[in-house]
C-alpha cells in the first residue's frame, strides 16, 4: 500500500496541471490582495461611514482579518472547482493514456490501487488548504496589519483582532472538510465517466448544483439538516456572535461521513467494473 501511495504522489506532481492549478489559486489570492491594496480603503469607508461615527474600531477596518475573510468567501467556489479538476485527472489521465490497463496486469489489488488515489487526493487537498491559509494570514497581516473584523450575517457582528484570528483559523479547518468532500466526489465521478471532459463537466455541475441547493430552504426538517449541500457553509458558523459548536461538530461528522460514503461507493464501483 505504501508503494502505491508513493507512486500516486509521484504521478500527481509530475502532472503539469497540478502546478497550473496551484498557480491559479495563488493568483486569485494575489488579485484580491492587490485590489484591496489599491482601492479597498475607499470602498470600506464609503460602506461603513455612518457606523464609524457611532462605534470605535481598533485599527483600520480594511485589515488583514477582513482580507482573510474575503479570501475565504471567494475561494470556496474556485478552490473546490480547481481541486476537482486536478484530483479527477489522477484517474482520467490513466484511462486516456491506457496506462491503467498496464497497471492492472501487474499483481496489484484493484481496491488498494483506487484507495491509494483517494488517500493521496485527501492529503493533497488538505495541503492546498493549509498552504492557502498560511499565505492568506501571512500576506494579509504583512500588508494590512491586524484589526477588528466586521461581518454581516443576519446583522453586523464585530470581533476584536484576537477573536477574529481564532475564528478565521477554525473556519479554514471546517472548510477543509468541504474541500475533501468535493475532491473525493470528483474521483468517484471519474470512476463512473472515465473521460476527462465528461468528468469535468459533471464535477462542475455537481459543485454548482450544491451551491444552488445550499441557498434553498427545505424547511425545518431532517432533510434540511442532513442534506450534504447544506454542510458546505459550516465554516460561516464561526462568524455568528455565539459559536454553535454543537452544530459545527454535527455538520463536520456528517461531512466526513459523506466523504467516506462517496469513497466507499467509488472503491466498490472500481472493483466491480471491467477496466477497458
């Protein structure tokens, strides 16, 4: 198993699209920071001019904590989309090059082979989220400093600098679970569709549909609480004044459960289907 995982890591970082994807993510981050640096202060002052007359804010409103929060809001669509393309390519490229048939001629267990891909996909996803978190905090604090964070969620919520940093850190941890779910789902989709173009289209549709269904209110019932699409904004729960840890833990366990379910289904389908 160790040899299979090592081989998958090697193949992943031999793909050119892996580096293009990482570069695209950091480019988005850089664009956000540059936009804020050149014109963000004027926009913030205009939006919150009345509030600044009534409240005292420590530091400037345009600060590193606000920039990290903005980066979080913009990356939770772009990040899973790019991750899904890279992760699904771990399998679709082997279907296309017909190297998969060669591998299966070796004394390699099919379920161990595909499980190693899932493991590498999860590790890669977590590393990308970690790298984005470190770069977001580092660059935002370096160029904009620290200060109070103002967030609008069912009203304005105010957090001091230390509290904002605490909440932002945990939001990255929570968001990483959603990213793992979409990466796992894309690899399962690749098992079903094999071709890269079909897999990317279906993966993008799955992501878009999940984001649309996230906004749909299905009422106060079990489906609304357990539906996987409703778990993708759990990271936002850290920016309500009172953190609902019980709901966050419940959603996190559900998200892990859905990831394991998709992974189990993918391993089963790969093991049963003919490689051709």
